[in-house]
C-alpha cells in the first residue's frame, strides 16, 4: 500500500489492483488448502502493484513496473508484475504465484469480478480475427482459461464457489483473507 501511495496511480487503477490482490489471495489460499504451497503475501503484493506504472505510462507498464520493483528490492514480485500481461502456461505445469496473479488479473475488469469471457469481450470487439493483435490476445485468453481449469481441478470446485464466499455481485465484501 505504501508503494502504491508513493507512485500514485489513478484511483480506478488502485481499486482494480486491490480487487486483483483479493482474488489472487483467495485463489492461493484455496489452492494451499488443497495441498499446494503458494505464498499469499507474494500474490497480494503482485496484485496490488501489477499496474503501479500506469501512473507513468500505459505502454509497457508491466515491464516498467517490474523495473521499479526491482529497484526497490522486490525481484520476485517484480517477476510476477513483468508477466501479468503476457504469461506462458501449459496444461500440466505446476501452478505458481505468477500464474495465480495472472489469472486474478484476467478475472477482474476495472473493479468488478467477471468471467474470463466477459473480460476479453472488449478486446474481441476491438481486435477481431484477422487483426494483427488478435493472436496475442487469443494467447492471453487461452492461458487464462488453462490456468483457470488447472485451479478448478486442484480445488475440486468451480472458482466461483471460492470467490463467492468473499464477493457479492463481483465486489469485495471482506478483507479477512488478504490480511494473512
């Protein structure tokens, strides 16, 4: 929170980032209950800070934010921030904090929890098949869906089940898990 305050991203970015952090922590905690060993503090920090450079630039904000975090001494979180836009994940790979943060970001549109399909709908409208950016967006979509499937397989329930415990109408209703 101190780093966010220092870099002063727009209020809508802060609201988005706080919800991404909440979603990421909720997913990490559920995965840990199912036997994984993820670091909820890492995903919280990455979620809070993934868009911190949007105060400075919209272009390359992931890479710029990661550089800023490295300079502050947070290389692990910086790595997750650097990959929150473009991440490679194949079925069967071990889920890690970066994958969870990536998924959480793709489940949040502005300050609302949304299905991945809804999150990508504006991109499909703006960059339809045939557009030069379509393959990149399609890759992001497939990666998010693949991570989502892996999470649901491990926790044994749809992700909406674990997220509905702390979210109402897509909005955060509690901060109990994020305080861990």
